[in-house]
């Protein structure tokens, strides 16, 4: 008859603590043994206890272990490998941003701007200044609630008002000149010339803001000027017979000059915005642009005696659509710049040129010449190169700040 061994849970405190640690690490697989090699007894119901004591953790932790239950205090000490609570930042799955959403917004913005330019070409007997006045009215209706909501006021800081005035004057002038160029020139030609804006912006920033102007910028400027010459095709270089234009060559030349002046005005506006910086709210800048543009357009219409409503209902619908499409294009472009870097957005904006060529062939039955295609390639290469260089410089500067 075998003699039952008495159960004594506290016969030796040290083996009990050691048994607990071994049980936790091995998950109770096989018998537990002491350092001497003898088998350690397990208490009834596999309960294992040890005297409580202070651990090295800042909080008091119980070393009591029971099968089917988690150890108490396991999650209270850092570094124990316990799973994070379901509401914590580590446990919550981070929503992945949709890749390419900013570039999609840029393409959509370019498409809306191109369609607005196409509708402008379709409107008959309406002066470009009047179209600009309608555009300013839509801008004011959009910006006014934002000014009231953000409580920015209607005049802006005293030291910045002169810059805001010139921003509004030059911006509205660029819009009027662009609309005039679109009316007297082929759609693709006027659109391509306006894309020389980044090149002229770098040149004006070097003159007025003392920004760096490298040899690469000189090369991109030469590319842009070459593209404009190929589109304008002056008679002293290309002869008196110029093909692929709308109307007379004098109107084509006036449209080219207006497009270049519009580009210079837009580049000056960007330089002024850089000078002002973030001290002025974005809505306040658009407010000056709309108000000064509307006042200037009304004065110009009375001086030119060109104020008249469109006779055709279709033209009135086109005017309203131009306002909505221009506003939508601006919104999507702003959203793209908020979630994507400026470099890829500037490069993707060249899709406006592609859309202009496609819409011109499909809806205006005007096939561009090879001179126009060559000029477009030069301008797109210069603007894309300028954008890439600025993007690379900004990324390098950000890395230096991190270091």
C-alpha cells in the first residue's frame, strides 16, 4: 500500500515562486521540477500560490495564477506584451488614405477649367469683360459666407491692404486678358501660353523677392519663350502666310499679347501672395480679387459701351455654367494642394493642355498645326521642369530641417 504524500502548499516558499515562473513560461506543459531535479507537487485544482510581495513595477501586482484566467497585473506593467485596449491608438486600425486622390482632384480641376474655356468660345456677342464680371459675382457669393464664418473682416490687416489691392487688381486683369485671348485665339494656343506662368513666376521672384535663380531656370525660360514663338509665329520669322489660326493674323497677334500679359499678371499675383504669406486668410484674398475685379469690369463696360445681356438663352446658361465650373475647378485644385505635394500637382495640371487639344478637335472642329504641338511640348517641358525643381528643393529643405 503506497503512502500518500501530504500536500503542503507552503513547505518551501522559494520553490513555489520558482514553480509559478516556470508555469507561466511553459504553460504547464509536463511536470514541474525543482533546481535539484525532484518533481514538485501541484496543489489540488492546479492552484499555485505564493506570498504577495512588491514587484519592480510601480504598481502592486499579484502573482496568483489560476488556469483559464489571465494573470492579474499583466497589463499594468509596461513591456509585458499585453494587447492594447480596443479604443487605444495602437489597437485601432489606421484608415489608409486613398492613393492618388490629390492627383485625381487635379485632373478633375483641369477638366473643369477646360470645359469653362470651351463654353467661353461658344458664347457669341458677349465681351470678355462682361464674362469676367459674371465670374466675379459668383466668386463674391461663394466667399462672403466664409468671411462671415471666419470673422476675418472685409479690409484685412492695415499693413497688408496695399498688397491685397494689387493682388485683386492684377488677378482680375489676368482673368479679363485670358478671356479675351480665348475669344480671339484657338483654344489650345491660348491655354498653352498661360502655362508659362511658373517660369515667369520664378523670374519675378528672383527680381522682387531675391529668390534663387539658377541656370536651370534660365534654360526653362528659354524653352517657354521658344514655345510662345512657335505658337505666335511672327511674320518676320515664319513669313506672311500663317496657317492654323482663327480669323485674321492681327487678331491672333492681339490674342497672343493678351495671353502673355495675362500670364505676367498671374505671375505677379503669385509673387504678391508669397510676400503676404499666411498672415492673410485665403478667403480675404479671393474677396479682394472678386470685389476689385467686379468694380473694374463694370467701369470698363460703361467706358466701352459693351454692357448687354446675351440675347440667346443658351448663352445665358453658358455664362452661369462658366461661373460654376470655374468655382468647382478652384475648389478641387485647392483640395488637391491640401492632400498632395505642390510638385506633382503642378505637373499634373499640364493635363489642361491635353484637354484643350481634345476639346478643340471634338467640339470646335479645329485641328492644331505641328507648330502649335511643338510649342506646347516646349511650354509643358519648361513648366514641368520648373515644378520638379521647386519640388526637389522643398523636399531637400524639409530633410535639412529634420536633421
